[in-house]
C-alpha cells in the first residue's frame, strides 16, 4: 500500500478498482468488507484532492492565457 502523500491519482484509481473486485467476490468476509470500505474512502479522498488541485492549476493557467478585463 502506497503512502497517501506520494500516491498518484492513477495509483489511487487502480487500487480502488482492485478493492471493488475484492468486495464483489462472494467469498469476501464482512471484516474484509469493512476494511476495504475504509480504504476506498481514503482513496476517494486522495482522488478528490488531486482532482481539485489539478482543476485549480488549470484555472490559473487558463487565466494567464485569457486575462479578463
């Protein structure tokens, strides 16, 4: 498991996809389901943070290309 501070968006999405597969397995225990859900919430937070940061950077770049005023 990657450190949340160094994990890329792509890595977080890949881990989320793996978790979904594990959660859909009929053999998945309730204990594992709880752990997987907690980790999925962390990963979604990482994705949200990365997407928000990327959006802000893009807005700044676009603002310099098309100054308003």
